[in-house]
C-alpha cells in the first residue's frame, strides 16, 4: 500500500503536465496576443497558408473570418492580409485586385498605422509595372501620384523615406521621357514645342540626372529660334509682303531670345556647376556677350552631393536592361526631396501669342494699318476676300496717302496694299507709297547690328543675386575655380554634343 501512493502521485503529476502541454496557447506573430478564440485560429491558419504560397486557401480562410466574426479584433488585419495575398501572388490581374483591397482598407480604417502601409503598397504596385521612358508612361504617372499622396497624407509615417526615394526614381523616368520628347522636337526644328517641354522639365524635376543637358538644349532652342528670326525677310515701315518682319519688332525679339538663352546657360553654372555641360555653357554665354556667373558655395556643395549619390549602371546591367521591361533607375538621385506639387506647365500655345504680342507692341498696330483685319488674318466684317488681281487706286494727295495707314481699308483692298505708280507695271506688285529716304537706316546685316553693345565681361554675380536675379537664401559666397574643378567628375563617355548655332 505504501508503494502505491508514490506511484499514484507520479501518475497525477504526469497527467497535469500533459494537460498543460495540450492547452498551451499559440501566439499570433502579428498581433502578439495569446488566444484560443476561433477567429484567432482562422487567422493563424490563413497566415500559415500564405507562408506556403497557398494564396487561394488563405483568402478563403480570411473571408470566412470576416463574414463569421465581424466584431473580431482581427478584422482589420484580415482585410489587409487579403490584399497582401493578391500582392504576393503577382500578375496583372492579381495586382489590380490587391490595389482595390488596399484602397478599401484605407476607406474603412483611415486612422490605423497600417493605412500608410496600404497606400505605399498601392504606389508600389504601379512602380512594379512601370515601363521604360520611351514606352507607355501610365503606370509611372500613377506611381508618382500615389507616392505623393502617401507622403502628403501620412507625413509622420516611418515609411515616408522609402516613399520619397521611390518617388525620385519614378520622377527620373518621367523626366527622361520629357527630355526625349523635347529633343525630338528640337531635331525637327519645332522650337516652340521643344521649349515648352524642356522648360516644364527643368521646372518640375530639378533633380533629374541630365538637368544640365536639358538646360543646354533649352538654350539651343532659343538660339535656333533666334537664327530663324535673323533670317526672316525685312520690310519697311509701311509693311510689305506677308511674313516680313519689322525691324523694331525684330530687334526686340532677338534681344528677348538672347536673354532667355543666356538664362538657361547661366542656370547650368549656378545650379549644376559640377555637371558635364558647365564648360559648354560658358562658351555659349561668351558667344552671346552675356555675363558668366559663378555658383555659390552652397549650390556647389548641393550639386556635388547629388552627383555623388548617383550610380552608373555597369555594362552587364545595361545589356540586361535591354531585355527587362522596367526602366533603369540607377541614375536617380539619392539625396534631396522630390517635387510634391507640379508647377504650372508651359504650353507651346502660350509661347507663340506672347511673341506676337511683343512684336506688335514693339512697332504699334496703328502704324501698320491693320485695324480692319482680325487677329486670325481674315477680312473685316462686310468685306469680300481680297483678290490679287484687284487694281489699286492712285493716291489723291500726300495727306490721303498718310491717312491710309491709320484708317480701315476699303472693301476689296488688301490690308497691307499700297498704291502703284501711274506707269505701266505689274498690277500684282506691291510697292511703297513714298520715296525712299536717303537717310533711312538699312536693315541689320548681322545679329551684332541689331543687338545692343555687349556688356563688360564679368566673372561674378553681384552679391545677393543669382543668375535669374533672385536673392539667394543660402550662402551667397561665390565658389572659386579651384572648388569647382576639384568637385567636378571626369566627363562621361559618349556625351552627345549639340551643334550650336
């Protein structure tokens, strides 16, 4: 009997230990909460299925949890896990479904910390489907919008640095697309369209790896337009053939184009002094007789840090990039803040009316006798279309000839038509209605005749000013030549040179 008591005690101890092991609570790795509730069991089964890539089983289990236990503490995590299952499965259809699930999660749980994670994953979905710069940019643009939304809506999230870096990479691709379009227009001498693209590019994406190239090409566009204006036919104050340029308007326009080209080149030196186009910008400024500015020490340090953060793809990576659908974002900056709000874009239609307005103001519309002509060049109201074979009446006297330039033209008369002499001549030939003045200034034979005398060459910007005339908020101490040369990297191989005008 005495031997049975220890045996019974031993068996009781083993039974209690076995029961304790059987009823041990499992710990949820996400919630870190011990529970034996059925909703928690379902959630754990779904997580185990996802770890084994059984995504359809995981979604069915999670949906059972959501429908059966709508008040469970795991509802929010279950909804997020449904989106994660589609996200991990991959594929176009699965990613679209994941985006919808994440969007629903943000709608129902906007104040949870996981809402920022859901928004980041929506942006990552479009980032993964982003194509190269010369392909469809739909996903790149959507990724930019979604990353911006995440940064602006959840500024205190610990995921913001990751979103900013991804946004810089997306903006590198979008900027490259704008540059290629601007270069395409430039090669076809569509200067206004190229200017609109490139100006929008440098305003919107200042951290673009080829921003100096974009500014240089922008200056080349202005110089190309300037050469076109110089080659335009000239005419006197009475206006002659259609398409001729009045000398006062021509000189004003040439001066304006030269100023804009100089601003583009100067920005290379003040904002991107260590980039490859800085030496070329100095040469073009000297050719345009414009001051050559120096960058501040703060701008030099900023551009040096940006340039050092970029990395160039190796030869093997470039070869693999030919087979890869996505773009190469190695050249994107790793420092600096991306642009979160786009400035107003520059449209080509806004450039041409501005040029015409300046030309009209420079000479004066009243002196041209075009009050009877609409802005579109059509005849005035109640006037027939002009005919080239319509004979022009002879002037009655000098007074009537003088007033003919400021009064509306009679019906059937061309807007810029003048009276022909009484001798037999070609009725279609347009001639001046006054004798040539021997003291009249002749049209400028070159750009140097139309431009004002070049200013004194300087090598520094005045204290407190930048190349655009805006006071600098950083250290305005000009950088020395030694600082610039020591900060500049070796020129990249294969840099394309644009033939200047």
